[in-house]
C-alpha cells in the first residue's frame, strides 16, 4: 500500500552549527531561531542576508511535509510564515479562502505479467479522477497526437514516456485529456527525473471534477518495465482513493508602508506549498521572502519611498493552475494599477550537480568553475528593458551564468505567478533555476548551499534598492 511521503520533523543542527562557524557576516550579533512549537533555542546571526539565517528558514519550512494546499501541513506552514513576517516587523494577515481541493487518501499500482501482480512505486497525477481498474497496457511513446492515433487505445492503459525540457517543461501537457477522449481508461507516465525518482505534476489543463481518468507517474526505470510489458501483452491494475472536495487554503500578506514619496507598491511573492519537503521548490524562495522583508523593514521608512507587500501563496504545485497569485488578484483587482513591480522568488539555490535528465542542461562545459556548486539560471522578465538593465549588474556580481528571457507572459516558468501578473501589464521578474531533483522526494534542505542562497537573495536585495526610488515611467521605459 502506498502512503504519503513524510519526514520526521527534526532540524539538521550539526549542519547549522557548521554554517555558523564557517560563514561570513555578523557572527557576534545573534538571535534565537523559532522551532515549530514556538520554542527558541538555536542562536542565529541577526543579519537578514546571512547564509546560516536564510538556510535556517529553509530547514524550518521543509519540516512541514507535504505542504499541499488545503492539507494540515500547509496550515502549519501558513502560521509559521505569518509569524516570521511579523517578527520581521511587518503588519501581517492570513487570508483564508475556499477552493476545490483534491483529497488524496491512498493509491496502489500493480504490474501484471504472466498473471503475477507486482506492486510499483508511483504517485498519482494531481487532480486526476479516482477509481479502480485493470487494463491492457499500450505504449504510446511520447504521447503525441500521431502516436495516440496510431493504434487502438480504447479500453486500455496508455504508457507515456515523458521528457523534461531543461528539467522543467513536460512534453505531455495535452496527452492526458486527449488519451481520455480516445477511450483510454488510465495513463502512466514518467517525467524524466534521475535514477528511478518520481516527479509529480498535474496535467496542463486541470478540469478538477471533470478530469476523466486515473493517471499515475512512475520513475523512469519502472516506466521502462511498463513499456516492455506492453510489448509482451502485459496489463496493469490500479486503485486511486481520491476525490475533489471543498477546501481552504491561505495567502499570507505582509505590509510594509513606505514614506509616501512615491505612489505605487512593489509586490514580492513566493509560493510556500510543495510536493514533498520542497527545499529548492520553494523553501529557498520563502527564505528569500523573509530575508528581504527583514532587511527592508530594518531600513528607516524614509529610505523606502513607496509601499512594499510580501506575499506568500499556495496552490502553485498541488493546485496549479488555480493557485499562485490568482486569489490575491481576484481580491485586489483594484490594486493592480498601483503595482509598479512584481518579483517572484522561486528556486533560488541548489547544490551544483550535473543536469542529468535526458533533455536537461548539462553544466555548460565547466563555465561556472569560478563558483563551483552553483547552478545556471534564467531571468524571466516582462518586456521592460529597465528591469534587465537594473538586475544584470547584481546577477553578474552575485550569481554565475544567467540566460535573460524577456518573455513574460508568453513564455515563463510560472503562469500563475509572474505570468498572471504579466498578463495584466505589471512589470515582472523571476530569477530561477531547475535541477533534476526538484519535485522529487530528494529536494531536501541538505541540497541547498547556504552561501549560494545568500548571494541569490542579495542580488534581489540590491535590485530592489535600485528600483525602489525609480518612477513608474522609469520602470516602464521602453529604452
């Protein structure tokens, strides 16, 4: 029987102590770190950008697992984030709201060869239809339209070999619904994670209660077994105890008023939900959110010429495309015209390891030797040259090779975050990366280099310091 992944809630104190002794910054000035029970027993530097302080936020948030929108650990993480923003000096509120939650209770997948069932590790495709069944396997390759039409898949379970483009974009966004239209009764897909790791996701178009068939994701090695079994006339059985119900999730909103010298607001956002521990995706972004909130709250109000909002959202992973900033936009559509800049903090730091997925990037032939341990990044922006002009000097100073993609909202990493803001004409940026282990159970805090995380947050800090005093016309200038 398959169970929800969950880790013991303990902090890696030995790692933390080594960071305290080995990192730069104001090691003399320290404060206590809050545990999940509200206790404070670990001393940390008070400097907001200090590597150990930022990494501690990653460790604390990853102890809430899994942080699926509407589930118990998400509620605990909500309260944790609200306390952190309050401690930073912000006026903080929790905004609960109703949504259509996918209630996942249990699941099982068994490959049947020569009449003998063998249980396989799996994870349901998020929000797919529950149910129980057995069907003949049919291999449809990459799940393209031509491959789906090439053979009779009615009444059968399709096997799809997924590919991850640059470790992020799956090659099968429409396969799920199209296979169901053609009569398939279940789908099994891999998503190109290394080894036999499972990388959960949802379909490109989530119809919630109207999703038609059960679907599961498997590791690459197990999916290869299914392909062989399909060739040899094998079948598969599945049981998925899941359904859609009305649920509640939350936005966490931290207000930081400016001096009023300039109109408008800068909105900094990070999603705090996650598939498993979610260290890279997205405890690193949340650590950056808290660190930036602490830093700007520590400045005299006169040095903040306009208001700032620090927003934690859910539903980006287990809920897409209905989560992210969508609820905030629904409730605050009247404030959109006041937004001068949107920053999405997502995937800020990860251990330098080769991008080993089939179609992912490799380590750029060693071009990042100056800072071994760093990952390459992409800077997604709206078509506002001032954003790139202001961000690039800080990227060059603090991070390695970065590809600039002024493509928001047409091509972006997150349609429900910077993509949604870009659709409304809000100048937006997202400096991000992806590694082979994101969206897997190995996306853990030990893979996050504290010093690299600190540099990434400092790049955002200095970019914000440059943008804060700019007028709206300067930020949106076409030159």
